[in-house]
C-alpha cells in the first residue's frame, strides 16, 4: 500500500512539473510579446536567463527571424547546444566566475541594442545566482559569501533578492538601465505570489528596495557583522536620487499556481496551506492536515520553504521538510498508510542531485536498519544521506523548468 501511495505521489508531482513546460508557455504568449515590432532598420535581440532558458529560447527562436543575436545563460545541468544562440553555463545556487563572465556578456549584448531594436527577455528562476555582476568595490568572492549567508539564514526568496539587487549592476531593473532598446519580457515564475520584482531578482522591473532596506534586513537576520567589510560599506552608503527606469512590458507566462491547477485536474485537492516559512513549522502544518484527511484523499501544495542552517550536513529544503514530516508523524502516532512528497520543480533541491524526497510510515525504520539516527542527522542538516539510506530520495534529473516547489500528501486506507 505504501509503495502504491508513493507511486501516486510521484505521478501527481510529474503532472505539476509537466504543466510548467517552458517552451509551451513561451509559444502561448509569444504573439503578444512580438506585437511591439522593431522600428525600421531595427531587429529583435534575444536574451534568456534562468534554469528554463534553453527551452524558452528554443521556442522563441523557432518563431523569430533567422540570424538574430541570441544569448542564453543557464545552469550547467540545463545547458545544451541551441542552434542560433550562444549558450553560457554558470554556477547555482552559489555564484561563480562563469556567472560573472556571463554577466559581462549580457551587459555587452544589452549595450549593443540600438533604439530601433527590440529586446526579448526570457526570464526564469535561478537567474539571481546565474548572473552575478557585483557593483564597483565588491568582488565576486564577497558577493558569493553574502549569498551563502543568505541561503543559511532562513531568509525567504524576496528577502534574499532585496539584498542581491542592492549589490548588483543588472538586478532590480539593471537590464533596463543597460539597454537603449525597449524590452519585453516573458517570465516564468518560481516565487510564491509571482512578484516579478523577485523572479531572478527582477532584471526588467524596479528594485524591491534600496541599500538602506537591504542593510536593515541584514541586521534583522543577524548577518550584518558576518558580511564582508566592503559589502557593509556599500550598504551603509547614502543613496542619491535614481533616474526613472525606462518602461518595459513584463508578461507572466507560467507559475506554481498553474502547476497546482494541473495537479488538481489529476485528482488532487488544493491544500489549505502553501509551502512557506520555516520547514519545522511547515512540517507541523502538514501533519495536522494528514491527521484530518480521509482515506484515499490527495492534497497538493506549492511554494517555497526556508531552512536555517545550524549543521554541516548535506540536503535541501524539500529533503529536510520530508524528513521532518516523517519524524513528526512518528511522534504524533499517525497510524495507517500515508505518503508525503516534496520536490523542486527544477529537479534539484539545494546543492544535491535529488529533486526532493518521498517518505511514508516505513522511512524511519529503514534508516535505523541502516544504522542511521534520523533525528541526529536532522540536527546536522544532513537529510540527504539519511533519506538515501531509506531509498526515499526523489530523482528526476534537470526538468528544464522552474516554478518553485511542489508537494503531495496522501492518506491510504487501513487494512
């Protein structure tokens, strides 16, 4: 029964991922995007950024005139040759030198755009880390250090991107400042609420806030003293009046909500909670929902949780959430068959090769038979090896899309 429930969870999750197909999303919205054609003597220019960039760019290039300049920046897992485009791969989730080089390439591409041209920007999740372009006075190593601190602080994606924007030339409307040509963006959302200022740190929209807001947030998170000195100096520097940003058209083409709708069509009910906040608090909500479910019921949820790193182990937020749910179910004495799946729609959970995990009543027993204490592993943020020992990891490979995380909760029939 438990294996059947876990197979069902995987199938429902796969439906949600398939609904976020980036090529289809671009194809549906491309006529609207192309309505504002280049002026006489101008042409389209394409820049794609994010985990779904290759698929989005491929769909756009199939409809655009042959031979237009096209630049694609994506993760190493998603990178693939694309006819008619230069494809650059960069590090994720921590920025690296390849990403800094890609940032310079994007700046060159934007600077080459003439006023009579039009820039088609294809933006998806992951772009924040993939395109690090530190402001003057801050090194890539210092920016990467800030990124690591944010990843372990429990900050949500909006808070992380507020700080990232304050340290970057291209985030928070940077593409608009760098281009003389108007920009139209097709955006695949990987953030709860679909705030386009947050997705990939908003390269084609106004910033979430300024340096003062970013500094205040770092202090509130307890990170200020741990920040590199150059970063503290930059964030503490007063800001002058910024010129208004050029107008841009930003069109949302896919989101977590659309994936959840597809999962509902597959027979799941939408949970009365979203995946958000601390994984420990989220696990408690999931167990409360599990206790109230009827046999045969399936719930789906989406969003993005946060993890505060206190140990030195290996895992991701979905793996840690799944392990916490398994431990909480045991502590609450949940009886009968059940299954819980939490996974990243992009196929990668944190710095691991797993998308997430699928757990049930037998998961903890399997860990203990392998000589693993799940509670101790959790205390060290070491969910990956614990779940691997139980055969509970979820592997999908790179999916080519990214609409945040999806979860499936099932209650089976006893007996």
